[in-house]
């Protein structure tokens, strides 16, 4: 069976369904021409975001030329168009509504309840940060959890797939009142966004996020559960203060033995396994990870860290660990031939290493 491609969430069935919903709201809507315009000769070659944007452009062509009237129609049908594929609703606002800020913000507040406005809000922030962040602080108290999440997710400095908010990378102060308001939100969906925002901030301002995490820790059980997620990048980097916050000492009495790959080499496209023992002399809380120094096209090696476990070890306890590494090509990681280094990380420290030769795909 052919592998599913994410871009195919935009398919002829969805386009025809959208056309029918539009016609119910606007009886004179030219459904056939609208569908034909979207499913043009280039449709199959367009990727996910290109398809989404193409639908946005076609909506602009077939809806009333007056932005406010077009928006009125989209607002009316939004409750019938729920889910990830309908990101073209907020995208329509992003593309055509920057000059009409108030009605556009009101539309994004509505649309995010059915898809998500986290990408579309960002050009508004960059254009008028003080005003938009004040609105988002208000959204942080909204009765709908999707809108509260937008308050946090929309201002993440490094939102994946989104435009970077470089001003907030330099100074995240405008974000912090929103996170304070949402840190104990009743919705885990919202709290997890708070953690993701803090993780973004930690990449540029680790000491600030460590101070916030230290202050929040212990005040609320729901907040406690997101702090570790907020510090995940610092934990993977072996930041001593982040590790200490969760009881992992740099001066662990554990050591690594018997680290080995179960094959002498591996080809791109294949998988292999490795194993090792963790030996704890005195016992205590231990966090175990492994890192792979992946060879890049330039020949440089870049470390990627993978979590294994964290748990209390008894004095004298030995735990054997086996893991699989895949060198399958993926959209998120392209593999290159060369010697790859594997390290075992205990409480943030690389305690053992070995190498494996990765060859070209067979």
C-alpha cells in the first residue's frame, strides 16, 4: 500500500466538501469553477503548505472582493470545517487582513477554535507587538481552551513551521505574563504549550527559564508535570542546574561497561542495535541517555540525544540496556556515509563511547 503523504489531507473530497458548504451559505457560489480552480494541473506537484496556500488564494478569487464580506462568509461556515486541514481559514486572515487588524483578530479568535491560528497571528505580532500581545494576554483568560492555547503557542519564539519571532528571541519579556497566567491552566493541552514556549525561550535564555522553573516547582502539581517538558532541551544538553532541579547529580557513582554495536558496519537504509550495562556503585537517581554524532554533508558531526530512562538505582545494581538505531532516510533527518560516534550519557555526562562505520545505501 502506498505510504500516506501528509499533503494528501488536502484532497478532492475535502475541496468538494468545502465548495458545497460555501454554496449552502452563498447560493450563487460557483462550486464547479471553484473546485476546478483548486484542482488544477499543478495540484499533484504541490506540497502540504503549497496546497493550503493555493486554497487560500482561490478563496480570495471566488469570495466577495470586500475583505469584511468575505470574512463574514468564512466565519459563518467555520464551525462546519473542523481540523488541521482547515488552516486556510486563518491563513486567509494572515494573507489579506493585516491592514484590518480588529476584525482580523476577532476572526483568528474564532478560527483557532476549529483549526489553529498559531501561524497566522505571527505577522500581526511582528507588525504591532505591544497591541497584539495585550490582546493575547486577554485571550489567556478566554473560556475556550483553544483560544487560551493560542495565547501561548502563537508567541513561541521558535514555533516549528512558523515564522521565527526574532524580537522575542532577543527579549522574551512580553511573553512571560501570558505564561504566568496559563502555567496552572485546567487544560493539559494549554499547559503543554506553556512548556513548549519555555523550551523555546531556554534555547536563548537558559538562566531565565531555570529561574522560572525553580520558582514554579512545587507550587502546583499540574505545573510540576510540565516543568520537565519545558527543560527538555537543557536536560539533553546536560545543563547541571536543570539536572539538579530533578535530583540528578553530576557526581554520579555509576559507570558504563560492555558498550558495543552488534554489527561492524551498517548501510544507509538499514538498522542496527547496540547494548551496554549501567553499573551503580552507591545508588541514587540516574538519568540515562545516548547520543549519536551524525555525520552531515559537510563532514561535520552533530550530536542528537535520545532519552532511555531515569530512575533510582540501588547500590551495586547493574541494568543491561539494548537499543536499535535506524539509518533510514527521513524528511527530518538525512543520513550520510562516514564514521558515526555513539556515546552513553549518564546524568548529563558522556561516560562511554564507541564508533560504527555507515556506508552508502545498498
